[in-house]
C-alpha cells in the first residue's frame, strides 16, 4: 500500500491485501470526508489523512505472510458421516446434491434409516451414500474421507471414538467437523494431531467440557 499524496481532488484510497481486522475503513472514511467538509476543516483533514495512511501502511507490513486459501469443488470430495441419523442423512442429502461422494457409518447397517426431517417439496434430495459401514468400519471411513462429520450420539461405544489411532487413520489434509457431542473426540489427541500437522483442521460446534 502507498501513501496517498495530498491532492485536493482525491476521493478514495485503496490498499491491496488488507486483512487481519485492521481498521483501514476508518482511514478511508477519514480521507473521503476531506472533500465533503468546509475549506478550513478540509485543510486540517488533509494534514491528518496521509499520516493515518502511512501509519496504516506500517501496520500492514507488520502482518505475517498468510497462506493462500484455495477452494475446491464439493464434487471432488469424499465426505464421511459418522452417525447416520436424521442430521447425518440431511447432510448426506445436501452433499450428494452437490456431487460429493458420501460414506456413512452407523451402529446397525441393516436397520432402515430414519426419515430426513423436512424431506418434502422444499427438501427433495434423497440421500444415496456410496456405502454404509458399521462401527468396525470407522477407520476405513476416516482413511477415505476428505471431510469427516461427527453426528453420532454419545454412548459408551462412541465416547472418545476419535482418538490417536482414529486421527492417524485420517488423510493429512482432511478436516473433522463435530456437530454432535464433545466427548466423541479425545481433545488432547486432536490437539496433538493439529499441532503436528497430521490433519488439515477441525471445526467444533461442541467441546468435551
């Protein structure tokens, strides 16, 4: 970003790559106000505007380099859903509609799945997972998934089901999302995996404690 010269006719300033919550919008508003004030106030504002922009430029330079985030198409991903109840099936419906490959895990593979809540004309997508595995297939699901969604109930079998061994089975760029109970994940194991860069990331709607 460059300091805007003291010209009477400038209407706005632009700094590329602004980020980090820096209040540059306040600086831009201040500069914009220069052309809207009476002449006396405009002269004072013009003296302050460049100084604020210069200070902002120094702050922006101090920002650490950031990793470029690149998007992917859902149709290129495999989504593993742990817990194939109403929430899991609703996610499978939407993911399938976007072309994602869905693998589901549920306690009883042969039981009829519950209906998707709201599956009427406003929610017409029928879930069609590529395959459904039982509890013994958890690590198989983890190894095949780019995104793992936890939507299982908390039971003695699912308590801390995502432990060191489960996280080791995941792909190095895979994300885990927990919208169920916090105790499904061994949080210390998750922290170790994140710190070591063994998985791509985690999004948690709930915590262990």
